[in-house]
C-alpha cells in the first residue's frame, strides 16, 4: 500500500474527530498547497453553514487528487501551526490513552448538554483566563472579544465553549478551576456536582461527569478505542480494513460540535433550544406570559423563538400541575408540514406529543380529539375557526378557546378584516369583553390563551401618512390583543442586500405581438365588440371578464366563447413581455388542446359537438400559428427583459464561488416557462446553473398546482445544492423555510411593501443582491419607490407605538377592540336579518350552453360545504371524468363532472359514505333568482339561498331499494 493511500485512509478514518477539533480559518492560512479559489469556497461555506460543514469541504479539498509532493506533512503542519494541536496529534499517530480519550468525550458531551446553563457566564473575564491557561489562542481571544462587543455575551460564550472543547485532554480540569477562581460558583457546582470547594483528581471528576450523562457511552467508547489500538500501528504504516469499519460503526459515539446547524441536525436527541441574544430579548415578555407580536426579518429565526417559548410554556404548566395546550396557526398547507418536521416536532418530540393537521390531511378522527390527545397542534387557521364556530352553535365536537393555553399565529400581519386569523381572534376578543363584565360582577372569568404573533412585516395598508400607518398597525395589535411589538437588533446577523434597478426600454417593433393583436381584432369584429382599453393590459382582462359575465346572463353563446378566447390572447401578450415568444405559443396551443379534450368523452360513449364559432376560432389560430412560430425563431424580436435576466443570472454565477438565488415572478405560467428556458439554454449549463420552479398548491389558478410533496422535494434539493436557482411565485415569499440566498431577482412584478420586504429577506447571505428587472413605464419602479417609502413609514410607526405611554397604548387598543366587536355584531345581525331566498325560486343553467340544470330544491348541502344534486333528471345531464382521488374523513373526490351538451366543467364527483354525489361549483352556472339572472357568483354563500341539508338515510335507503330492484 502506498504512503499516499495510507494517509488518505488515515484522514478518512478520523474525519469525524477532525470535524470536532479543526478550526477552518486559521488552518487555511497555513495550508499553502490549496489554491485561493478553493480556500475562499471553504471560508464561504463556514460563513453560511458553519465550521462543521466547512471542515468537511476542507478535508475533501485536501484529499483531492493528484496530490502535490509532501501534501500530508503540509496538512499536519498546518494543523499544528493553526493551534489545532489535538487534530495534529491524531494525524501524527499520537493517540491518547483510550480511557483518557473516553473521559474527554464525556467531558465534551457534558459541556454540550449543560451549555444553555453556561451562557450567562462573564465571558470576557473567562476568556482572559482561558488564554492565560492556553485553552484558547490569541486569535480565539480576539474573535470572542469582538463577538462579545458586537453580538452580546451569550453569543460570545457559545464561541468560547466551542473553542475550548477542541483542546487536548486536560482542558476540562483547567476550565472548572478557572470557573472557581473567577467566582462562577454556581457554574462550577453544576459541572463538578460538588460545593465543598475541594478538587479531586481529573479521573474522579470525569467519573462524576459520566454519572450525570443521560446515557452511558464511556464503555462503548473504551471498546472502540481498544479496537482502534489493536487495528492501527501508525509507526509501522500498516492499516486494517477492520479498523475502518469499526470507526464507521462507532460514528454515533463521537462528540458533536456545539451549536453548529449541521451538528444540531445530526443530534435528534438534543433537547435544548439555544437562542441568540436578540432572539432571547424579543422572547422575554412572552416567557412571562404576555401577549406580544414578534416582528423580525425573514430568516432571523422567528419560528425557533416560537419553539423555545412553546417549550418553556409547556414546562412551566407541567411544573404547576396544569395542562398545557399549544396551537400554532398557519395560513398555508405547506407551512403545516414544514413547522412540524423542521421545528416543533424536531425539538419537542422527546417531551411532548406534537401533531399537525390541515384541510388536505387524511383525518380518521375529529380535530377536537386531536387537540385532546396532543400537547402541540400545528394547523391551518380555517380548521380551528370551523371548530370554534361549532362550539358557538352548541355542537358536541366543537372546540373552545379555554381548551388552548397558548396560541401562536404565524404571518400575523394577515389578522385583518375578512381574514381567517381575524375571525379566530374575534372569538377571543368577545370572550375578553365578556370577562370584563364578569369581573365587574365579581364572577369567575373564563381563562383565555396567551397569544403570540409572528411576522417579518406588519405593513401599513395603503397609508401615506404616519398617523394612518400607526392606526393600521394598532388595529393589528388590537386584533391580537398584543401588549407590545418586539423588534430585535440583529447586529452582525443583519445582512441588508444591495438593491439594483434594471430598466429596459419598450420595444419599438413587435411583429409577434402585432400578429396576436390582428387575431384579436378579427374576433372582436365578428361579435361586434369594441373595447376602449389597450391589448395586453390588465384593464383589457377586466373588460373581458365583464363581457363574459354579461354574455352568460344573456345566453349569447357565441359572444361568451369569443371573449374567452380573447382573454387567452391577451394573456399571451402579457406572457410575451416576460417570457419567450415560443412559450406564449405553447400557452395558446395548450388552451386549444383543452377545448378539444373537453369535447371528448370517456370511451367515446357520447359525442359533444363543436360549435361553428369554436371551429372558426380554432381555424384562426391554426392559420396564424405558422407565422407566429416563424417570428418566435428570430431572436431580434425576443423581449429585452429576458436578455437582461440572462445577463444578471450569468453575472451572479460567474462572480460568486457558490451562487444561490431566487427569481420572483407574477404567475405560475411564467415561473414554469422561465424554469424551462433556463434548463434549455446552454449558456446557463456552462456556469452550472441548476433551476427548478416553485409554485403554489392551491387550485384557484388554471395552471396545475404543485402538491405539498412536490414543493417539499424542490426545497430539499435547493437546500442540498442539487438546485441553486429557484423560479418562484409569491409562495416563496412568506413562511417557507428557504436557505439564505446571495441574490434575489424580482422579474416584471408589482408588489406591496410586505411582499417586497419578504422577498428582500430571502437575500440574507453576506454581500447579497436584490435586483428588480422591469420595462420602463410599466409602473414597477414607481411601485418599488412607494414600497420603500411605506417600509420606512412602517418602521417609524412601530417606533412611535413602542414609545407610547402604556396607559395611552392600552386605551387605543381597547377602543379598536370594542369597535371590532361592535362591527362584528352588526355584521351578524345584518346577516341574520338579510332575506334568504327560497330554493324553489332558484334555477341553474349551464354557463356555457344554457342547458337547464335544475332548481334550488334539487340541491342539498353536505357538512355545510358541498352542494350536491342527486335528482334522477340531473344524472342524465352530465358525464364523469376520472381523476386522482383525494380523501377526507367521510368523503373522496374521485373525478370531475362536465356538461353532456357542451363539455363545460360543472364540478366534482364525490363519494360520500358510499354514495356517489355530483358536487356543483356555482361559478360554472348562471343562477336565476326570482327571474333575475346572476353570472358573477364565485361562492354559494354569496347567493343567500337557504338550501336543505343532505339526508343521508333517505338517499342510502333509495340506493338500497334500487339495488334490490336490479
């Protein structure tokens, strides 16, 4: 075996030890055979992912072939010169006595376990003594002092502990002596387990350490070292394969680095949650039981603070002999799984029962039972509101706020009128007001949960004045019953991105767009339409929607079909301004394919006729498609924004050693098209740009949504580096756990100040960039200026609110709360007094062809949500197309139903407790109420029709009778 191979095996065998004992930065200074680019890449990894991950990269670089002459000795010398003496000793074959090393591992584990209790030490004083006793180097001392001055004592204490455990065995004895000399008596007693002030020898103290460990590992470590001693003889240069296998199998017993993110991920049994100084500062009032709003930038660890508060809350309740129940509310389904897997379940599972629930969860028991059986529940807010409403109605499975002791509201800036968060908190405010009356009557009040709100930006609404901004924020505070807003000084953890505006001149000639506009003129003239708004604008889209609604009411079938096609062409013009011409053609092709597909029936059992108007529109597209395709091949006609986007992406990937970025765009269609453009462009391959799109999971869009599993897969690949560029819609702005990026590009997209702040927050790596690319005159630059103004206005408003006299603040909060309660009361009274329509006066017609579907008497409601029609006549009017089943407690959505005459989608096919129920969506029908037609309903509740409840027994009985007859 060659000496190089022996040395490579030696390094690999002790990789886990080296990860613990090497400090990357000083080693790189002394490692001369690595090139500057490699060193910078390793240093960047240390800055972004921590020392532990960077040591892995360093070892990989050292082992990379071909080796220069003397590489191994140079590596050992670099370790020694960087004062990583313990690591150097391993490489030189100076292995410690197995028993000593086992005791040293236990000491390291002890420091790791007790670290949260050690963070309040006088770090500067201990740092001086540790330097005098050679536990840390001069560079270590200077760095720790710098952290103490800029980030606070607790962060400096973490750094000190991280560095002293890298020393050779014997450091523990010196450290506890220093604690005693510096009069840290409580910490000394904590580590030694004695208060008599007498020192025993190092072995006795180590035995005390062993006894306090949660699980005994010393014998396993001793066995491991004995085997190692038998397997390797460094001085003879012989190496055994058995030793390699044994080292790998005992990896779990090696000490972990303190407080490194990678280390935390590898230590699932770690129960302690360590906060940075600014995180602990914002958490303090909540730890004392106050209702607060925590407003920290994206990526600053708000969720980790919430986990810490949850743990302390539950521990405190348990210590008092009380039941603790924490509910975490989120506003999207992906956040349910994310908060469960990466935060709350990860840190709390060893002490408490944690569960997650969303509308897409396949539940087997009710939400109320889940709350009863678990300590921590993460759910979408709508679920909680549904069960709170059940309790108001007196239903047995309803939930009361008294069942919850702490409620955490994520992205709490959504607690506004009309939002589900606000409806949940209205239950709280009403009970709070009732408690005020009970207190006056000297009656027992009803306990309410503590409230914790989390957000990166509270926003200011449409405020232009400071007073209006202050009012907007105070209303959110009142809705959350917050006693204060907590903001933190992130210090060195704050990385404000460099903002750049890239403006593109509008195209003077656009032959591709001219062809589409020519088609639109032809269609408009055929049905005698003459809009006053410009093609390719949002105003034109609004006009088209209004025309479609009017045509549906008038049963003007040809007009309705034509305006639907006009909308597609208008969308194609908008898409063409941000993505490739060929992508706009693909969009139109897909639309016409969907038309043809809607005319086909399963197994061709029924023929749906294509109307003359539809044939004509299809011919117009086919006649012009070839010209559009020819124009799309001419790069001179491609939009300039795309060229600027390519230029900026390539610049980021060519000037950064490890580029990682996000492109934010407006629609799902754009995100998918841009992702494909990057994948197909060879210029991006040259710089190893690996892109993927990330879009929402809701089904409101015409573009197929991503599933939660698909979103999770993309984000996991982004974290691992398999993907280094995300093309995303607004789904990536808020909440999702996305790694720090060093550039964010906002591409042709208008946003508000909250979205801007959250997008910028994604670019939180050091020296990051936030780039806005837009066409001049599109309004994007003006909107960005307004957003910056409102961002500053929000900061001033929060500062002004925090400076308010407590009594004045409380008075304002009470005023807003009383106003909200009265408004809610009036809304409910108006709803109760509003005239509901008799179902018999209601008729439904197909929105597309006008086919009579039935009356309101034919429709029944299942679980106050699903509107179904099981009449015999209705069965003959639709066809069913299968789809991937989605299952809930008592029902399964297994397909779609379409009009048998025209192919218009009507709703879904739902299997409810063994009964096949056609479920109707009101937006697909023209609703006639007392001879007045409506075509703008999107939700059944807007119709104010009192439909009858679904009678399961009756329908099950009829189905049984039909089966018996057959």
